[in-house]
């Protein structure tokens, strides 16, 4: 279940980054809310501690006033989630 939630979080964050980059702020905000909801679906007891710390930083990183920084942070966390799901979570 964590694999699907983390991969979905990755996709939501990617959509946030693309939305802010294109100037579609309303669309990006919708996916930002989805990403923040998705964080609560992840069982942190089943993931590595370093990744749990990364997940804890996401809400702060995505609340930056500068939308270009918010887009960059969303893209970075999207890649981190994708890589974690691919490497460490059993199929």
C-alpha cells in the first residue's frame, strides 16, 4: 500500500511543479492539496527513517511564498519519492 501512496505522491508533486512552471497556479494548488492529503496515507512505520524525515519536510518546502521555489521543491521531492518507491519498496 505504501508503494502506491508514495508513487501517487510523486505524481501529484510532479503535477504541482509543472503547474507552477506553466503558470497554472489554480491547477497546481489543487494538486498541492492532493499531495498533502496523500502524505497522511503513508505508513511511516514501514519506510526507512531517512525517508520519513524527507516526507516530514514536504509541507514546509511547499509553503514557500515564491512559486518558482515551490515548483523546484515539488519537482525535487517528486523525484525523491519516485526513486524511493522504485528502489526500496518490494513489488
